[in-house]
C-alpha cells in the first residue's frame, strides 16, 4: 500500500424499536446490508458485521481502512440509519510491535479481507504507567513470555490476533482484536494467559465484545 497506515475500528450498535425497523433474527440480515451500503459509500476497505453475544449493544462491526477519513465517513453513514443507536466507537491505528516480529499493515488488511472466522473478540486495553518506565529489554522479555503462551495455546486452533494503538486519541492505549472459530477454546487460551507476568501491568481491558459473524 502506498500509505503504510492502517486504521481499524470496532463499534457497537443497539437496535431501535420502530414501525419500519426489523426485529429478531431478521435484523442480522438488515445489519449486513446496512453495513455493506455504508462501507461502500465511505470507501472503507473492510467492514465485517456481527451480532453480539456479549458486550454493549446488539450488533458490532470491525472496519479497516488505509485512510482515517474513511472511518469518519463510515461513522456518519451509519448515523443516517434510524434503526441504529451507536453504543461505542473504538478507533485505532495498526503498527508493528516493538516487542516481536509482526505483520505489516498490508498483511493485516489482507487477512481481514480474506477472513472467514466465525467470531470476533475485542476490547480496549490500557497499561499502568510504570510499564513504560521499565527498561525496553525487560519489557521485551515479559512480552515474549506472553506471546509464547498465546502461540502454544492456539497452535491447534489458530486465531487472527491484531493489537492496535490509540495513544492520545481515546481513553485506552490499545485495541485488542481476535478473530476465532471456537469460543470454548478461546476461553481456555485466555485463562492460560492469566499466568503471564505481563498481567501485572494491565489496568483496563473492558468492556469485552464477543460477536457472531453474519
């Protein structure tokens, strides 16, 4: 990509009751159509629709674009739909990790375009300020342990893991995103990660959204 930036947003919406608004499971199909239309108008590169199993609102989306302006347009396009009420909008920027070899923005965008995972797990995350005062080598060692546990736990059932950055543009520092196929296995993975030393510095990782792809 000419501009090596990739902006990613996860957002949630509640359905509004009204005479012309869909209800029940029919609303899932409507959500998919609404999001496709809004994404096309906003020229967003990716816009994936979900029905929420947990988290704020009934519906959610995962959107990615090479230009931050496209996400602003997407937000405004969705605001035109009277049957939707925005519950949250979490913007962020993807960049490669300073702690381990990671994918380029282009590779992450392609993974989302080709995605066929059934579920989305996403949450904002923030670390204690003392984390950033630790020596870089110590942070690399601690994050290396965290990554090794995650890789081992997901070896039999791979996930698409994307950590993005939001310093200075939101109340959180990171937006943590996972695409998964097996919720039960994912719960076991997160339980294993609770034993990692990196947990000492986490001060925020909620609310958590679990969405079913539609």
